């Protein structure tokens, strides 16, 4: 059942049980309904199956392609205004679509999102 149908069902049940006093609030309900009609329900999208390149998993000691380091630790630069993102041991390093920048993905997220291509 969609959100709009759910709201309609709630309103119908309310109208069936409403007393005369409660019906005086029908103006409020009408305003409420007009607001709901203007709300756009977010459409659902499913992620397309995409094959991605993976530089590797950071082991905490050896820098991988696209990585650099400073006094605070190892990092990669993303394509979002060349943002510096620090990388922790276990993070996976993936190249950005531009091929020049990289981004880290936490191990748990990586394992839930990607699988090895044969």
C-alpha cells in the first residue's frame, strides 16, 4: 500500500468514527489533505549493476595507487574539489570516474555492495 492510500484509509476511518465535535475540525483536515496532495513522494530507484575497478585494500602500511600521506595519515584526493579524505586500515580504494582521483570505501560497505567478477 502506498503512502497516499494509507493516508486515505486513515482519513476514512476517522470520518466513520468522528463525532459532531470532531467534525468541526474538518476544515483543519481539509487543509491537511491539500498539503499532502502537494507532497511529492520520492520515487524509488535501484542501483544499476556496474563493474568497478578496485586499486586494492589498504593494509595500514603500504600506500596504494592514488594514495599519499602527511602527518595525520594516509589519504586520497577525490574529484569533489580535490578534497582530501583520510584512509584507514581495511578501507578499499576505488578510482573516481574521471580516472585521476580516488575514494575510499569502508570494508563492510564494500563487501555489501560489490562482488568479485569472474
